[in-house]
C-alpha cells in the first residue's frame, strides 16, 4: 500500500483503503472542513455541502432531488457511504478551496 502525503498538511493517507480510525479519510476531511468553516465564518455543514457541490466536477455524485410538502430538497451522498475515491475527491476539493482562499490547512488531530 502506497501512502500519499497531503501536499498541504503533509499528513500521510491511503487513498485506496477506507478506514475509520484516527488517521482515516473522514478525519482528514472533517478536519479540513472544520478549519475552512472556522476561517471563512461559515457553518460546518454549509462548508461540507459546498465542498460536495464543487467536487461534482471531479466525479462526485450529484445530489438526489427529493420533493416533499411542495418544496424541493437536494440530498447529497453522505460521506459515510462514500467510496475511498469519492472521499478523496472531497479532500482534494478542500485543498483547492484552501489554496484559493490562501488558507494553510492543518490537521485537527495533531
Ligand atoms: Zn489534507
């Protein structure tokens, strides 16, 4: 298994293996989303939705449209159901957003 080093936070991660441990993709992703939310003054959930929307261009699945009570909702795939490749798309998108905003990402669990 070849570890890939994140070019921004320099944390090693394994793009092909899904894990839920301390150094999992979810930890990596949520740490970056939390920092982006903090530094941009947005809600964590809003940032995560924004990351998913922007990751569509990378191949992340588009949201399912749900209609209820005369309103329309976009339902995005939960990262808990994402493949490792889809998780990597979200992480990559966090890196790009941070780069565009001049934010230097750090890991939450360091
Ligand atoms: Zn990273």
